[in-house]
C-alpha cells in the first residue's frame, strides 16, 4: 500500500468532510493533519467545525487551543482552553484538564 504525503491525506479528508459535513471525527482528523504540517490557522477552523458538531469533545478543545496558540491568537486560545476545561471536567477527562490548565497558565489566563 502506498504511503500518502500529508498534503494527499489532507485532500482525502477534505473530500470526506465535504461529502459528510456532519462527521465531527473527519474535522478533528483534518485539524490534526493541519497541525502536523504547521498550518495552525487552518487547524483551528477544522477543530471549531468539530466542536460545533460535538461540543462535548474534550480533545478537540485541547487541540483547538493549541492551534490558536501556535497561530499567535492568544485570546482565542485562552477562550477555547477555558471552555474546554469546563467540558473536560464534566466528562471526567482529567489528563486533558491538566494539559489545558498548564497551557492556560502559560498564556497567563
């Protein structure tokens, strides 16, 4: 089986989410790929789409905050981490809570 480049994987996932715009995992995976290729602004947009579809997805908040932080959008990162901490606490995702609190602390929030 051939190995696909990150750009090819992005194109495949983009086609999947266009075909099924209700697939929160597709948006999540696409966001992760954008982070992998250092496109944090594009990543944040995908994580936001994921969170619109599944607002209780703790991991998406964490990576969305990371994407905004890497894009230099500290205020948006702070907001996403704050919302994400509340969701992760409600879900019992203690490791995710710990990670987001650490990043939030580094942002001064």
